[in-house]
């Protein structure tokens, strides 16, 4: 049967008795996270910031999600989960499911055989910057870094908007109001969903700080005053310990860093999360790009009045390309399938929009996965997925090399569902298109699920198409 629209699809799932079950009502609440404006935000069971999900490697997670918003549809994505065998639980509207209507419930059941730092978010109509996003922490008793720290902390960074997404999206996609297709610029930066945050620390202890950029759009630089960071995990991949003073995190990226507290409690220290203004089309001169937090050794002593500074938004931070995976997984190869994706902007639907291989995306009426599952042999014919997507067909166990040529001036994070990928090559800004042959692939490339392509440059990455669910024949690629 070929599904004609979302209203025709009915799926029934059974719940395993041993599951960790979260019963979540998605609701509106009023909050003022940046201290500038009280506005409706999307909470969970009346709670915001939304709760973190904690689980152990191998555990089943069940989220019974009921949409109590009343005026909007919703959905939930588990960012970074491979969803092996459970692709229908991935969450993106129009790709693996229909939107969850007001009053409706969708039950997500997934077993996570991964470790590290992830996050969940609405993947429906650009909704998550209204508040529906939070950390997922997958604990691993076998972690090679487990003996290197005393306590864990979670630090989220986000851009924040005073307008709600339906308004922002309406303007953004309007040919008359936004001919240039300029992305909305946030009103502020927030840290742990607040204007500021403090971590109480004990002299001599080492902390693993799980940093998650849950932004809609902004990349953040992060620096702690007089405390070195040691990177030990990126996007669910353990790394060889890598010390640095300054890191750069695109939207949706995660980094776990070890920080050792000073031996005494003589003073408190500031840290900063600073949005990269190079992403913004116009200069938001009234915007404070920074969110400042504190390491508090002694709450009777004053907080620092200044925050740590850095010289440049484009230089001086640790290049994640140079990270080495702890497991030293070798370069995937030989390549059996190469895919080139040319990202450009042009006139589509009477306004300036982004496109991949000259196709500007429109959400399918029938979710891609439902098409895969309902068209039989035709699933490997790209034409069945409609004219407004860029389907790429790969064979099971293909070693896929993806080339992203970014003709836009701005850098952009690239994210893929169902897999993570090895970083093979990343050009500097304005380097033009990829020449066709990689010269500098590392012997043991770092694996991430979000990597940044520089403005006017290119990116090459590889993955093995080994996700066992047949429905991942066409992995989804987001360009944010
Ligand atoms: Cu994702």
C-alpha cells in the first residue's frame, strides 16, 4: 500500500516490561531565561528547563510523549542515537513519522548501545528553540576516562529568541518579508537555560563537564578563566585526552572536558560561552553575544566582575579535526560510493533559499520512511521520494564518502542521522570546491555526528552504511 498522507498511517508498538519509562506531557509554560522577557516556552510536565534523560549503555528508553500544547504539532528526536533496528523511533517529522497532533500520544522505544553525551529535541517545524530540547547522558562504567574525574557536570549553551518559532519561521520563509532569506538573529545567549549559572566546585577535584550546544543557529566558543580543559569525548566518541584553553562548538555538537579545580578556594572564576557573530547576516549591535558562568570555590567570596577573553572568533581554538578517537579506529576504506552534495543558495519559491544539488527542501507529505516501507522494489528509485528532496541510494555496507561543497559565505554544521562519520578533510574558509582526491586523510580520523563546513569551503567525510535497519538505506542529512 502506498501511503497517501500522514493521517493514513497507524503504528502499534508494544512496551517491554523492563523499560525505563518517561511519561511526558508536552506543555506551554511561562519563563524568562535571559532576564529580558517572559514568554511562553515548551516544557515537559510543566517543567522548564526540561529534564535530562540519564541511562546506562544497553538500556531501553521509553518516552510516552503526549502533545498537550493545544495549538501546535510536535515530535521528538534522539540526537546522535543510531536507532539500529528502530529507525521509526528517530523522530523527525516528514522523515520517519508524522507530526504528533494536539491531544495525541506517540510512544518512542529505543535501546541505546552507545555511550556519551547526546540530546533530545523536537524535530518538527523548527520547534525546538521554543524550549523543547534537553540533555541525554548515557553512562558507561567501562569508560576509559571513568577513573580520571570525581564528578560530572552538564553545561548547555543556547541562543535565545524573544519571538516564538511560528512567527520567526513565518517571516523567514516569507518571499515578501525576507527576500534575502536571512536567518533570524537571536536576542541573547543563555547557559543552562539561564542568564548565568554557577557550579560549586571543591579544591583539587576533577570534573567532567558535558558541554552541549543546544542552539537553534549559533556556534559558541567556550573558555574557562585560568582552568585548562582536556577534551575526552565528542558526540559520543571517546578521544585521546586533548588539552586546550578554547573550544568551538557548532549547534548540536557535544564535548566532554575534564577540568581540575585549583588546590585552594582563594577566589572564584568565570567562564564564558560566546556566540560566533560571523554566522549572523547583520550586525546585532544591541546583542550581548556572551553568557557568563562561574566556578564557585567559596560562596562567601565575590564573583569575578570580568569574563575570560579570547583574540578571535575564527582562530585560536582547538581544531576538532585534529582529535584522535580513543579506540584508534582506522580510516574506513576503500570507498565504494561517493556522494557529492553542493550546498548553495538561489531563488526558490520566490525567495533566496538554501539548496542541496539545486533542490530546496520541502517536507514530504508522506514521511520518507513510510515511502521506503510501502513502495517495495521501488524504494531504491530516487524518484519515489518526490521532487523536493535529494535522495541518495547506497548499498548495505557501502563505504560512503560524502563531499560537501559549501558555496555560502557562512560556515554551517552538517549532521547525519543513524551513523557518525569520520572527518577526512576540511578546507579552510573560501577554498572553493573539492578537487576530487583526498590527500590528507588521518590514519585514525575522529568520528562525530555533527561537523562544521567552513564558509566557501568543503568537507569530506566517510561512514560505513552498516545500520542494520533496511529503512536507513537513505540516511537523512541536515544542513542547519
Ligand atoms: Cu540528530
